C-alpha cells in the first residue's frame, strides 16, 4: 500500500461551471433550473417517473414534489447536484449528483444520473461524466469515484462500464426501494486509473472522432483498450 500518512481531507465539490465542447455542467439552482429540468426529464409525472423508475425515492406527483426532493437532498449536505446544459441552443438536458461525499477518505459517488431524451446516445452523455470525473480527480484530488445502480438497471450498468468504471460486485438486499427489495451493483474508478481514462475520454470527445453525420469513428472502450487501460 502507498504511504498515506500525509493524506489530508479533500474539499467538497465546488460550485463551478464546467464548459466542454458539447455541454456545460452547472451547479443546480431551483430558480434557474427547476422548471427546465422537469421539462427535460419528460415534463409530466408519468414521463419523469418512468425515466427515474430505478431511483429509490417515491414517485413524484408533479414538479413541486420534484423540486422539494432535490432541494431537500442538496440542503442536507449529502448531495451536490449538477445540471447539464447543451452547448448548442443552451437547453437543459439532464442532471447528476455528487453523493456520499467522504472528504476524509477522498471518496465520492456520482448518482441520481438522469439523462433526458435530448442528451441520450449523444456526445453530451459522455462529456458530462468526463467533466464531473475531472472535477473529482484533477481539481479535488479524490482517490475513488463510485457509481452505483439498481442491479436490474442494465443501461446504467452498461454505461458505467463504457465510461471506465470497474464492476466490483452486487450488494444483496441493499435497500428497500419503492416497496421492493433492491440489490445494488457497485462500480468504481480510482486515481491511478484516471490519467488513462481521461486521455481516452479526450480522444473520443474530439470532433475529429466523428464523421460528417456525427457518427463516432472509434468507440470509447476500444480507445481505452488500445492504451492498455
């Protein structure tokens, strides 16, 4: 093990605006983002609850419930929510939160990931996670970055692995969510892995990696594998 006798507690995620090629990641503010975020995630209780069906909280009856939930979580000090705004057009398209922030040990989770329809299967969906991970590792020098999801959430599990998180196992009977058992899949990336993961992100996100129709020329996993990651 490395000598960590001089390790000091890390700062919490800061209220920064991160500007990428395809998206800006902004600190959540209900007045600035609430209505647009609700619309981005579906605009109705049925649509939003469907998109967030694997989230453990109760279904929302409408936007007021959604705003209250986000406000409560962020006020608790346990969450720092980020909102995604498309660079082209400036539309709010989704969100994710830094969660379970452990400054003492340099560990943090990204969770409550909600990609609205406008950002799904687009470069935005990759760049937001590059920017959030970069803040964790480069700006704040955390040691471990976690991704957790319902074990039955196949798209989330596939996304975690595509982005460079390593699968660590299933926590059985982890929680009761919406009146049902939830087993949770755990993934992580660590500081020693980040330089290679970061380089792969930057290669994939480069406009030169896309053809005139916006199709990728090389996929993220193959870029990472070519570098030995």
